[in-house]
């Protein structure tokens, strides 16, 4: 029994046909089914931003939230109950939207192929900010690649659009859209099935556990943000029997403060987790700003990053260093593991059949602790790390009384540098005293060479990160090209 | 009078771009019965093909055709210059990812699934993967080029100081946002209509006709716009157009072939990576006395345009400097990797970068500021102005450019400030470099320097403009339209810019070598001038004046103190039975080159520029930022300053990407592992230098008789980015305690850090160990 997926587009409620397969991306749906070809495919992996569209959702406050996302790795069924804005929606006849007009005035397009994506990222920015600032503008555009302009005129357009207008017809019509979306609210579990497979969106954690318990593990994908799962479809051309979507499970969208720690539900996006993490661990948050792009952070989740178990996932080494735990759940109950114990081998986790990640819990900082995260990649923004190092020490009279060090990119799993930690105990963080710990890193890790970095660089850079951490602690300041600017 | 020429007019498609209304090939309404195509790519690096089995692919429901090279009805070789270059692998595969078979199916998913069901039996052959190995074994695609003046060997031997060494410069993927795509539609009489994202419609037409075994008049190619080209769609669009056409002819149905990003990056050629070896002799002041340079470019498995690319590298290995005695050798190396191709600069950047690096090394050796070594070696205006290919440089404005940028960038003062900063900063170091650009304008294959245009005036006074230039974002359409508007004195809204089509203007050259506006602008100007003369003849008696007194301006035709609307004169011309369409043609004068003897004047003129870039380096990790860049570029009398500024800024950042973060990484089996934006990183908005100051040189119209005295601008600014790479080298030297470092490109954080480490290790090694080695 299929239930129609419905979303709002150009003011109309669109009902997704019953024959639309569960792996259909929003991009393909727009281009092929709706013949709206303004949204472009540049990479089909969420890395170029040419397919950027904006999703409008009811916020907790009742207003509308605008999020730029990559349509190429978003499944059309994820749009259920939401509003979708594409580049075709912005102009009113011949009259361009302020974002578009600013792009034209600033000479922000050359070949024009990336332009719709930039326009939509700027459209979201226009709705999220009262005024532009350089840094947040670059954050907002880091997921959009342009090969022609050198970006200067696009950044200029991002500033100029605020001079042209303070609001637009969308902000003026928010109440009507909110009412329209309220009408799409679903009371029951979403289940859409075709001959190819099914898309299920449970509404509660109990439903989720039930759904997963009844399905074979290999043929069932758990979908959180889709920033990796989407690529299994677009790149590996795989198609599972079932996709089980976490986006409607209310309990998984919460961030809970438990006094000495915070618990982040598995459905919370990076973007939504950011503020909570920023308040506790600004160093962690600084790194999260570089994890993926605005579009990825608007879709992807910390829980997905953890459950996916990539050796180069960025959040896990930081959380391992902070002593995070992961809460696993299934129909038969729940259990908690230290995050580092969750990873058993390359892309292999402790998750058992029917089990899913419910949340991750991160401890709040202790007053005598020092913590830093360093992400090394060829490009500053939106790049997968060659090495990611997270250092967390507790000092007692200048000596290391406790140390947790997490690394990504150095082994088959996100891992602790236990020998290095041991070698630091009782030491001061002075250059001469940390030499044994620096040497111990070579015992903890024998990294691989691949397209992101050679083993030589990975090890040397990891050792230098330890040196850098100590220098920063000693000098009481951040050291680096970002901090210097 | 310049009412339209030289104005910062917006790109003609800008309002459509921002509204998502500009249509690219994949956006066009799909014709009835359209089939979608997909490719099966080689899974071996070098192997004999024993057998290709298409049966499983053909059995998949929805599959309408599956072809190999044996199914090509005409000549399957699509080499643009030198054969062989089969459209699908013939007998052997020569790189991992070479197209072997193609499928047409009812939908794209089925086509792609079927492509994976093609089974190929291979017999592996030994593969050559590295340029050095090809040089060693003399495995070349084409004969070397040699440019020689004087006796370099003797001059080096006599020189007070000598340096020799080698460096590597990486390749670069074009990363045009729109991948390769073609739509082929069979028409009446066995004709074929192609819509193709290509910089070279005529060559696509020629090669499609060749593979179909038809005359060229049976094939029409249209390109309205590309989503980026950068050289990647100069020759390499043709292969996919040909495959689509063969499938269309076979199935008698329209066929669209659109590569996905991974296939595009794996199966299409890139900027040539180079190995450079230098041997240079100089005096105490750093004046170069003799220079012997080897430039070995990776052509990949087939020649494509490699010969011309390596030639251009050799032509630009003088950078901006005079060498009293010089020998430059360029090699076109064959390797079992994808066939490299044109890419903005076309070898020029590699030749220039190698020599700028050598200059930097001389400065480090002598303990001098590299700027001073540059200044002392700079070409003179009337003496010391002969290039290694014996062309005298007659339009040198480098001294003015240096002077202006030195002042505006505060170079000398900042050099001192940076030295002071580096002396007190242990973990962070700064670097600064100022480098020039001198780029020769013209196709070095002289006959390519021709263009045609067709201008039509309709009875209502509206104008349709056709020419051979293709639009890839660089603004050639608007620039040429400005020229025509200028000639007729009418508004741009009266001129319809059309798609480039081979049935409007035949036998065109590629839109390449920065020549688009130069060549097509001149051709369109000529066509418009022919028509204007005819209109003046009509208007003169109406205005009671002579034809030579008639002026076209502001939508009017004026003379004898009176004025007529342009449309009225057109209407009168029509009634008088005067032809209102005209062809214009242009061939660049005065250029020639004798390749066998390395002598001639291949360039009509030079475009110049100079840039200073500052870098900040983290010595722990090799991470860096570019904190400031000052660019000064020569566009002659710019045809459109807004468009040209876009070319300067965009070219600079693209060049910076090439030299810093964009790394193509092949594994030991010859598989490209960086074939999508997740692994291949082009610059983002944050990678633009935080303080970015760009100026166009004023008051220097092109002394050559170009269209409105403008200069070509597509490629030259890319090379301004060499200053960024050498700023990093400067910072790395500071981090290595002032020692010389070898910093190959791309200078990723890894390469920077390991370069510093290597320099430190070398210094730490005992003297006898160095001697023993």
C-alpha cells in the first residue's frame, strides 16, 4: 500500500507519482519528471553545488526555515511535507529576484552552468541573514564550485543583494506557505513502495525499531541525511530493497542537555548540532564549519557520520578525544559504547541486525582540560581530510594527568593514539618532553598512501600536529594560517 | 567614437543564467524517440583486446544498440592531427578508462547498466606510466621541437655560475561544470544534426562525417553555449559526438550521450604535466648567459594536440627574459594514460613556470631577491629583444608594467616587512613573489588563424549575427556583437546573437588560443562594414550627401545635416534590391613559423601582465593561505572591461588551483583516482586571496591592428598565478632556514611540508655524505 509523497513547489502541492522509485533523487525528479532543467547536474555527489535547491520547512517557532541542499543526493521522498524552491521560482516574470539581479549587476556569471546553484545558495543566505559578512558568505558558498569567475564577483553579488532589498515576496508570503505545509503534516508512518523497493519514514523511535527488526540488514539502508547514502545510488548505482529514513523520527531530532554532557540525536544535522557544540567546544565547532559544505551540513548528521564508520569521517576523532559514547538501539533494547569501541574494522561497526544509532553523547569540558582539533586537507573548505587529529589533555600543575587523542585518516578506523597518550602522561607539554610521545605516534599508526596523502606526510603531519598542540597550549594561542588572518 | 566597443556591457546570457533559463544540451526538450547512450570504459591500462562480448548488454530490456569500433560505418579514426586515434578502442586499449564499447537504450539508467554488462577479454601488455620513463626510453608521439640561438652549451661552460636540476609540473583537469555531451538526430537524406558542447563545431562536423562515411555537407553541428570549456572541448568533444552519431545512424533514432562526472574525468584529456630539466649559466649579478632547457610533456596514449602544446611550452620557456645563448627542447612523451589536450595556456604556462622557477633558483643561489634577477634579465625594447625562435619582440611593455606594479603593490617595503616577520615568527612564515607574463597571440599552426562571419540584416532593421566563435562563458558573443553594434551604430537589442552553426559559417577554427574575439570580431567587423558601405550608398542620395560623409550612430544614419532611422535606410536598401547579408573573413597577417628550423614569427603580438602574490605558511603542516595578490594586466584597449576583468580574475584563480591544490593522482596500475570533485579539489571562494587587487593597464592600445586595438585575454592571466606558487616557494625557503627547496607543482600542503623537510635533511647531512653521493 503506497501513500503519496507530497511537497510544495511553486505554490502548488506536488504529489509524487506512485511509480516513482524509492531511489529517485530530487535532481532527477526535477529534470526528468517535471522538466525543470534550471537545476544542473555537475557531479552527482554533492561536491559542486550546481544542483543546489532550497528547502523550506516549518521551524519550531512557526516561521519558515530555508536550507540550501544538494538535490543530486537528496531523495525525492525526503521532501515529504516540505517546500522546495528552485531557480525557476525566483523571478516574477521578467523581474529578477534581488539575488539574481545582484548576480547580473556584479557580472557573477560567465558560462552560467554553476550559476543556478550559486543563486540558490545566495537565496538561502538572503533569508538567513539580515546583512552579509565576508566569512559567513564564504561558508555559505564553499559548497558551490565555479570554474570561470574566480568568485570575486559572486561574493560581491552576495553583498549587493542586501542593498537591493531587505525582504522578498517569499518572506512576505511565509504565513500562507506555512499554512500550506501544515496541511501536509502526516500523522502516520510514510511508506511508499514500488516494484523496485520501498521508502519508509517512521514517525517514532518505536516504529523505527519495529521496521528495522523486520527487514534483512543487507537490503535495508538507514538514511539519515543521505550525504553518503545518496552516492551509493548515484555513483555505485546500487538499489536497496528498503530505505528507512530517520528524518521524521521525532526523538532522533533532539539535543538534550544532561548536565555534564549533551546528547545529540542521530537525526540532528551538523548545522543544528553546531550551535550546541559551539557553546561547549568551540574548537570542535570550528572544525565542523569545514566538514562538507553548507549544503552537506544542512543534510548530513553527526549520527550518520558515526554510524557510517568511515576511517576519514571528521567528527569521530574529535568525539573520541572528548570521550563520547554512542547509544545503540533495537527492538530488544538499547546499549551504550565508548565511541572508539564502536569501530571494529574497516567500515565495520558494532551495530547488529535491527540495531541503529540513536544518539551520541559528548561530555562538557572540564576546567583544567585543553582540547584542539586539526583538519588537514588539500583544500580548506569542503575537502575530505588527509589527517584529522584531536587532542584532549587534562593538566595538573602543568603535567599531563590524562590524555585522549583521536585520529582520522591514519588507520582503517577512527582511532585513539593510545601509546602516544601513555607517553604523554606525567610530562609537561614542553618541546623536549614530548619527544617520546611524538615517536610513539609511529607505533600507534602506520598510515596508508592514497590520493589524499602519502604515508610519509600523514605520519609527519600527525607528529607535527602534536607539536603544534603543545606549542598552542604553551603559548596560550591558536597558531595557523586561519588564526593569523 | 566608441559607443559599444570598450564598454563594460553585461554578458548577453546573464539574465538567463541567473534564472536557470539558459539552455545547455542536456536541458533541451528531448526529441521524440530519444535514446540515451553510455560507454563501457577499459579496465586495463595497456592490453590487447581478445574478445568483446556484447550479448549480455544487448539482452537487457530497453537496450537498442551496442557497438564497438567494428560497427563504425566510415573511417573510425578521429585523430585531429596525427593518427591513430580510434573513436573506440581498436585491437588494443592504451589507457585505463578508454572507451571500448557504447550502448544506446530507452533510458539512461538502462544504458549505464548495460554498459557494465559488456565483457572484454584482455591480454595485458607492459605499460609506461611516467614521463621520465618515456624520456629515458625515447617513447615519443612526435618528433621533438628544438629552439636554438647561439651556443648554449659553450656559454654555460664559460659562465661564472651554473645551476642544474629538474622539476615537475602537474596536470590539471578542466573541470568545466557541464560535462561532455552531444545530441545526435538523424534527418532527411541520411543527414545528421548534432547539438554538441564543443569549442570546435567544424571539427566535430568533419569527424562525424568521417565516422559516418558521409560528406561534410550531410552533417550540421550547433553549439549555443557551453558550461565551460577551457580547452577541454576543443578536440575532445568530438569523440562523444561521433559515438552518438554512429548510434543514431544505427538505430535511426536521436541519441544523447552525456558523460557523468567520473567518466568525463577518467576518459578525457587534461592539461599536460611536464618534467623540466634545466642547465643554466649566469654571472655574479644573476644575468643569464646560457640556458639549456628540456621540457617533456605527457601526451598520453595519442597525439591529439600534444605537438602544438609542447611547441607552445617551448615558445614560452623564455618567459619574459632574454637569453644570449639558448637551447630549448620539447618532447611529446607517450604514456599509457589518457590523451592530454588543450587547456587554457596550452603549454605556455608550463614553459613559463619552469623558467620562472629557474630564475628563483638563481636568486636563492646568489642570495638575491628574485625580483632583481627578473629585472636584470628582462627583454629590452629595442635590444636584447630576440626570442629563442628568432622573433623580435616589438611591443614590449614589461618595464612599464613592472614599474607600475612595484609601486602599487609596495613590493620593496613589503619584502622588508616579510623578512622582519619571518625573523621573529617560528611557526608561520610569509613569502612574496612577483612574476611577469608575456604570452604570444596566434595559433602557432599558422593556417588556423582565420575566421568567418555572416551578418544578416532583415527588412525591419534587425540584425542577425553569425560567426565561428563559440561561447563558453568567456563573452565572445557579446564582444563580437559590440563590434557589429559599433559599426552599424545601433543598439545591442537590435542584434540577435545566434548559436554557432556549421551551416552558417563553414570551415571555422576552434575557439581557442585566446583568439575568439580577435579573429571573429575582425571577420564580423568586415561583414558589417561591407553592409554599411551598401547602406551608405543608399543613404547618401536620401541625405543629399556623399557616401563617405554618411555616419552611423545612435540608431540613425546621418549626413548632410539630416538623419534617417537605421531601419528606414535598410528598408530603402531592400526596395532598391541591395543584398542585406554579407560574409566577412579574416586571416591574421604576417605570421609564419618554420618548425624544422625553429625559426619564424609565429605570434602577431604579445599580451602582457605582472602579478605579486603573498603567501602565509604553517610550518607544522604545510597549510597555507594567499593573503594578498596584486594583478596588473594588459588587455590593450579592452573591448569590454567587465568581461576582461572576469577573464583576469578567473584565469588567475584557475592558475592558482593548477599550481597548488589540484592534484591528479594515478595509482601504480595507471588508474586515475582523483576523478570527481570529492577527490579532485578546485579552488572555492575562500581560496581567492583575501586582499585581491586587480587592475587593467590603461593607455596602451594594441600597436597591432586588432579589433578596436584590443588584446586577447582568455589565456594570459592564468599565468599570473605563477607568482602564487613562487610565493609559497619563498615561504618554504624561509621555513627551511633560507635554504633552497625543490617545490614541484601542485604545491599541496604535503608537497610544501616535505620540501621543507627535504631541504632541512640535506643540510643536516654530513659534508662527506653529500660528496660521496
